[in-house]
């Protein structure tokens, strides 16, 4: 699972495919919510605010 900004979305997709050998599902963080999970405050790759959840 990767929580990433716009600039690092492609990196997250590539890493996911390399690790799991299948395409990920991609969600905009503003469009989804989970009861037992809160989004990190920064991108997995940098310190910018995240926009996408790649799972």
C-alpha cells in the first residue's frame, strides 16, 4: 500500500506491480474513507501531502 502525491503516483504503481505482480487499485484520498485507518500526512516518497491511495 502506498499513499502518494501527484508527482509520485507512477513510482507507486511501478513499485506495486514489481512487488505484487498485478496492477493496483488507485483511489483518491478525498473520495474514500475507512473506519479504522487514517491517511498519513505525507507522501510515501516525499514530504508533500498525499492525494492517492495505491493498493
